[in-house]
C-alpha cells in the first residue's frame, strides 16, 4: 500500500471498524460489506483481501473459543451437552463444499462472472425474504441443499460472494444460538485454504498494516459482540430478521453491480 492522503487512512480505518462490527454481530459480511467501500478509497483488491483474511482467522478462532469457554463456565466448569458449534452439520457441509472450494481456488473451472453472481443473489433473496417474514424457506431436499452448498463453496474459492449463499443454507439447519460460532469455524477453514493460495501465488500479505488496522477491527468486534447478544436474546426472533435484511441488502447491491 503506497503512501496515501490523511483522509484515505481515516476512511480505511473506519471501514475496518465497520467490517469488525458486521462480522461479529452477524457471523458473516465483514468482507462483502466492507470491500466495496475500501475499493472506493483505493482500487486495489489484493491489498485488502489478505488483511481481511488474516483478521478473519484471528477473530473467528477467538469468537469460537470464547463461546465454548462461556458455555463451560455457565455449566459449572463442565463441557455442556450441546456446545456453541454444530459440529455434525458443519462436517456434513464441508464434505459437500471442499471439492468445489478447491476447484474455485485453483481456477480449474471458470463460469461467466455476471451469470454466476445473478444466480447466487436471486437464490439468496428467496431465503432472505423468508427470514424477514419469520417464515424461513426450507428446500426439504438434501440434494438441493447440497447443490447450494457446492455452489457456495465454489464461489467462495473464486471470490468473496459465496458467504451469503452458505449462510442462507446453514441458517435453516443450525440453531440460532449456534449459528454464528458454527459459521466462524467454517470461515476459518475456508479462509485458511484461501491463505495457502495467497502464499503459493506470492501475494503480499500486508502484515505491516495489521499494526493499525487490527485495533480498528477490534473496536468493531467489541461493539459487534454487544449487538449480537442483543439480537440473539430478542424474543421476536430479531437475529434472523436482521440476518435476512442484511442478505437482501447484499443481494440487491450484488445484482445491481452485476447488471452494471
């Protein structure tokens, strides 16, 4: 990252605060809802992607471990019967996603970007509207769920827009109190694979800029923790309603960008 103007540094710092807040409060969206703003400040995606990826590895592992510790403390120091992560569904999903993910990472199969983007965001919209109306759409078909997860895995290997589709499927199978931490373990695995590809390709990881951007993300993370506790504790199923609204926002922006 070359020398920037003072306003650019300030804007980037505030965007990373926003990124940390969204990621921690919802369990996804830290990249997809911040990268467009970052590119308005500096149009160099490979500058920001490694920074976002490293932060995701740090905060996802922290959140998942902290959630486990809290449950153990609440259970008198003993591991609870039901943890903060739905390992059973996570491993089932990973078996479906891992091969498409690797295909996307190495670029063995290339599909038209605008067509793929449009299909993904239309599917996500169907799920998202159901969450907002508190009537979640369920495919009632393991094959449909597997197809959507495979598509999400492939797209997550090629770009950052796979998360909304993956979240839409996970949210219909994982309990609300386990959803965020389960997603963070999934993101850790998927991003770790992406980081390996960065290292192989010789991409600059921009480690020096973590010295001032990681604290910015930490501020957003702390605010996001409070927001997440409020959403999950709501009696009106507010967490899924907000999740659906954010998915709709992401989908509309994604479709408009694709059509443009």
